[in-house]
C-alpha cells in the first residue's frame, strides 16, 4: 500500500507504527495461529508419510519455528533460503534428530544457524569452496573450505543428515552419501529439466531428472536466464546406479499458498536403503 492509499478518506486501514524485523507477517495472535495450524497440518502430514512418528514432533517444530525465525542472525539472505525452505529445513532436522550433520553449501550461514537451533547437540560440518560470504559462524561447527568429498566425516553408526545446497550433480551426491554411511539426505534446487532457468547454476543432473524416465541418458540442453544463454550436456548414465539406492524420494510440498511467501527452490527429502 502506498502513502496515498494509507491516507485515503474512508479507508479502514491505518498506519499505527513501524517494525524493524523485516518480515511481512500477521501480528494478531489469532490470525498467525490459524496460519501455523494450516502449515503445521500440511508439514506434519507430509513428513509422517516418510517418518511414521513424525507428526507430533513436526507440528511442534512448526510452532517453534514461527517464534524463532525473527531471531535469525542473517536478516538479508537474498540468494539463499527464504521463509518456506527455512521452515522445512528446521522442521525436518527437528524430526530426524541427527547427531551428525553435513551441510554442503553454506553461503551466509543462515542454514547452519537453523540446523543448530533444531539440533543443539549435533556435530555439524560445513563445506563450501568460498567461506568469505559468512555472516553467521557457528562456534561449535567445523568449517571446511572445499568439497565434502575431500574430508572424511565419521558417522560411525550415528543418526546422520546430509544437506546439499551446492548446485552439484545430485546423483553423485547420493552415491557419495551412501558410501559414507548417510541414509537421510535433503536436497535444495531439485529442479526438473524444464525449469533449469529458475536458478543461476542448476545441478546437473538433479534427482528430478534422474527420476524422469522420459529423459534420455545423454542430451544437449539449453536455457536462458537474465539475458544469458546457457547450454550443457545432460549425462544420466548414473541413473541405474542411483535409483536402486533410494527407498524414499519425497519432494516436500510448496508452502507458498499457505504463507504467501516466495516459493523458493523447495526441498527434497531422500532416504536411502540400509
């Protein structure tokens, strides 16, 4: 609403103050509670499909997230996770309760903060070839300037979660995670082949492409983003090795219709066979 609308005669909407948190939201407790109930029901139901005991924990985690989000140390996370993807990351980690977490792709540190809030006692390893963008640095996390396959992370039978927001070949990440003992994986930027323009550097292939049987094993593919024309060779030859390892492949629902925040890249939860 612009200034003219704010002061328009007969308009029931009044400006009564200013807010510095930087997030559009409902202040009326009853209205926010209605949104939390709707989001909590969707999230709890979705996670219960892949984790039978998730519903109660997930709903409680959604409620906790709404109270927590405005305390985030990285207020401007443009280019990283927004509200909806942040919620999914926090709630999923809260449900899975990993003791070891690998985060591949750290950016400003917002997602590291979320993982720490969800799993206060977890051993967190943060990997990124460029750590100079950090705004938040977790005092207990271990930071590695490079790819995660360059450093051994011992799982040793403990519950573990690998979160990949690194725009790398997602089939390769499944194979690497399996070899290292990880069974629960979260992927950002899991775009289908016809949406590659949605991000600056899409993972090739994504899991969506691996599960798309209509795509050939190799193909030339091109797209336009911000006026630049890109092309790449799509190599799907790892499909036969990757798909049999995956027990559960769940593209987590878009929360934007409920929250009206930007849809973001979306998260995908993967569980590998033991």
